[in-house]
C-alpha cells in the first residue's frame, strides 16, 4: 500500500501536514493549486557597500483566475512562515521548519497552514 503524507482520499493535499514537493509539480489544495517554480539567488547591497546573497524558493499560487508568485527565504537566518492570500483566505507557507507542527522539515518538504 502506497501512503502519501499530506494527501487526502480525494487526491488533493491537506493543510497542516508535511508534503514533499518537486519543481513544476502541481499540488492541489482545497482553495488553490501550488507549484514550486524554483530557487533563485539575489544579492542585496547595504549602504556601507557590503552585500549578502539571499536564496529564495518561489511558488506559483493559482486560485480561480488569479495567479501570483510567493517567495520564501530564510533571509538572514529568521526561518519564519511566509504569509499569503488565495481566494480571499489567509495561509502560511512553511519551509525548513514548521512552527505549526513543531517539526524540522527536510529540504523538499513544506507545510501549508490555513489561518
């Protein structure tokens, strides 16, 4: 028997559960579809001339006719959920660490929290 964590019996994904993801794979939740589009690095410059590279994980969120990109980053070390809205409802994307489940997440795992 194959068990997929975070999948419901209807074939969609559930909120507040650990979900494995990969690039360009659509994940259908009750309120939207989520797709990991990739990782990008940005160099941020400070007024003093110093700079830092920040890595972003980009996801496409599709809800009805609305499509938006949300980006998660640990930035300068603060591993926090990334809030976003879809279909007029509020959610959070958790990577690396799930505050809601109080668990460390593996590299290609995420949790979507419905607020």
